[in-house]
């Protein structure tokens, strides 16, 4: 069952990064992370609110942003 759960999680990640790419963003950033990062702009503020509402989590986008930032920090340390 864990394998199936991971499979669908990977599809979700692919989808959200693909959507962000279609919106002229980085293919390695989720739409949620970008919505939080750019929440001062009207479109992204509205999308930020919608995503948080859909996930029933007031801090979903913020958490996604910090997860992305931690991955980037780890990658930068790895590149050395």
C-alpha cells in the first residue's frame, strides 16, 4: 500500500510542478510554494487563498514554500 501511496504522491508533485511551469514558473517549484512566495500580487494572493481553502489548511502554501526552501538549501550545500 505504501508503494501505491508514493506513486500517487509522485503524480501529484508532477502535476503541481507542471502547472507552475505552464504559468511561466520554475519546473522545480510547486504551485503552492510559488503562490505563497508571490502572495503580494493579486493573482497569486487569490490562488494562495484558493489552494489553502481546497486543502482545508490555512498554512498549506506557506509550508510548501518552506519545504522548497529547505530542499534548495540542501542542494546548495551539496554542490559545495
